[in-house]
């Protein structure tokens, strides 16, 4: 029995070294074996995608060394399925859409505790039931809740809360291990070193495979990475918001071998070209009506940027959304955008962006044309903006 266990352990270590799933602290054996099975499942699923189908057929690696994580070149942001994005289809139709994403090669699904306080996680759990052998789901911690209501003026990344959220996420999603567990927003009262150490412990326990942070600055990234290697940074990044290029975040990721996951890669749908100054958002389940950038006058001014994307794409046979997503994919090899949608037509449109290659000259042409138009309106209100590390 001892010899069998020893051989199994050696086999695991060899497997982990080959796949990059060994972590900063050695995870539980059965959890990483499950991750390896998922990676094999990803490869098999990709090979079975019919020719001509809109799909993501390539993979990218977030992180490096022991923190490396191989996923599809485009993920799926699940928030909008039932939170912050107006009316949505029935649950059955949303589950069917997630199944389409799985069948079309998507292996990274993103949710969070705070998206409807468990509601989004539970929906994603239902949708991915039976598919977790070849996909990964990531979630987030850090917002403070009291009796299910978010305390928007405070954050909570204490070890006790991180662990509580992790257990809830595992239960809601119906999985044994989270792909990436992100700190949603920085907690000024909890040192990032403590957060990193706690996530390292969760990795050791096999409850998460990797960890990351959202909307943090380069200094925080470096401090955290010293304690436990970071796999990915998730921050807003698109043609209308390129701050990570100038504040050192993208440079730090490149230097340290950390992946980057842009959320809202279509600027909350705006770069898809279907929103105009007459668009009215559902005030009960859509936060865009509260955002300065989505006020009629700002939309009117910013539509000029969509027109640039339209003109650029028209001569190449691609849509504004595909231009925006392809730009991100072509920007860096370690970038994995996570657009979300509730429509199959938009899912297909998004996934086809994975097949688009721009030359350096085309990238420069597009960036110059967009940069020449000033963006009107902040992306968040003052309270939300105060949560973003500068």
C-alpha cells in the first residue's frame, strides 16, 4: 500500500510539473489530478468542434511557473446572465447558452459572490453541472456583506471572510475546486500579504487552483506575488479604457509572468455598436443607468469611437465588437478577455474574434484613430471609482 501511494505521489508531481498546475504551496493530490483531467478534457473538446462553427480553438496560459494556468483564449463573463444587465432570458435558455459556450471551446467561466449575492454563482453552477470535468470556473471575494446586503463603503478581505466566501462559492457552484479565486477589490484594512498567504493556504488545501486580484496597482501586485505567485490580474481594459498600459500594471504582469483578464472588454456592450443615446436601461437590474459614461450626452459623444471601429471593421468584414475583442487578443499573448452575453448570436460573434489577426500596422492605425477621440464620462461613480487602486 505504501509503495502504491508513493508511486501515485511521484506520478502526480511529474504530471503537475508538465501541466503547470503545481502551486506555490503543494495542493491536495486529488484536486490537482482533477485539474489535469480537466485539461485533457479541454483538448478533447477542442478537437471535436466542427469545422466552420464559431468557436475558440486555441488556448492561452495565464501566469507562469507553478502558477501557470492553461485556458481557452477567450473566457465567458457570467455576470450579465442575471445581474446588472437589464432583462434576461429564462433560466433554461441561459443554461443552454452556457452549454453552447462549453461546446464551442470556452473553458474559463467567471462569476462572483457579489453578482446578485450568490444568485449568479448558483445559476452558473446549474449551467456547468456535468461539465466541470473539462472547464474551470472562477469566483471572487472581498466585498463586505451583512445579512446578504453589501456594505458598499467597506471591503472585507480578512482571512475569515476569504474562507467563508470560498466555501460558499464551492457550494453554490457545485465544484470541489475553483479555477481562480480573485480579490474583487482591495481591502485597505487587510495587508495584501495576508490575503496572499490565505489564498496560498486555500491552494494547499485544494480548494482553489490559483488566485488573482482585480483593479490593483503595480506595487500591490509585486508585494502579493512575493508571498504566493499570482496567476492573473483582472481589471477593466478595452479601447476606451487603457489605463493599465500607463500605470505600470500591464508592464508588471509581463515582467512577473502574470496573466491578464480584461473584464468588460466591450465597455459594457457599448463597443458592440448597439447602444445609442436613446437606449433606456432597466433601472431595477442594470447598473449602466447610474454610470456617467452611459448618460445620453456621453453616449452621443462616444458614439464617434464606435464609428471608428465600424469603419475599420467594414473593410475587413468584421463587426465593431470583433474589432474590439481582436485588438485585445492581439495586444498580448497572455491576455484572455471574458466578454459576456445572453444571446447566441453575440456569443458566436465574440468567439470568431479569436480567429482574427491584426498586423502591427493595423494595431497602430486603430489605436491612433480611437485615441484621437476623447472619451466622455467616467466609467464609475465616485464611490466605485474610489475602490480602484491608483
